[in-house]
C-alpha cells in the first residue's frame, strides 16, 4: 500500500525515469548493433589442458622430486628442480609426438580399447625414457651405482604418476 501522496509519486517517478533513461537507451542502442555470436565450447577444454601443462606438471614434478629425495636420500632442491624440468620436457615433447601419433590412428568402437591401452602404455614408456636423464642427474656424484639407483628412482617416480592416469582407461574399459 502506497502511503505517499499522488503528487509525490509522480515526482518520484519522474526522477526515477530521468535516472534510468540513459541506461535504458544505452541498452536498447547496444542491442541493435549487429554482432557475431560465438559459441566456443572448446575453449574451456583448451584452458584445462593449458592449466594442466603449466601448473599440473609443476605439482607432479615437486611430488616426484620429494619422493626421490626422501627414498633415495639425495638433495631435495636438486631433485625437485630437475623433476619439475623433466615433467615440462616430457609433457611438451610428448604432446607433439603422441599427438602426431594419435592423429594417424583410426579409432572406432571396435578397436577403441586396444588403441587406448596402447596409447597409455606408449605414454608411460615415453615418460620413462624422456625423464630418465633428469633423474640420473639427481644421482650425479653420489655413488658408483648411480645408474642402477637412477633407473629404480625413475620407475618409482613415473609409477606414482601413472597410477593416477590409469584410472581413465580402467573406467573407459568397463
């Protein structure tokens, strides 16, 4: 129930209209300008990949470096720094190599499981090969058996990471 007098209501509505008119007319003007509508649903997916490549690899490298430093008693700073670099190196090279490889595969409903398992295995083996030199540098000048220790550390570090990624094929193959 409006208790204001009719003269005050008219006065208030004139003031409100004077304030709202510029905003309303700007809205109408902008709505009549032709523009292109973009429906890029792929953009969030690209951002997720970029975030994983930029931030996720650093986190994985830190975890792997800490595990190697703790289990094999090597320097924390050296192993964390080298494993972060190793993860970036294997990610960028792996994206180009495995991206090229997967684009040549003819996947369909009948061979999807086999191709998925082959790509997971190829990714794991490639990561072992690509990151081993960085892991070996963690053991430089430590003992005479640096090669054996670095291979064991590499398997340990990469097996920690692959356990998380192995969930995807397990779920897809059900």
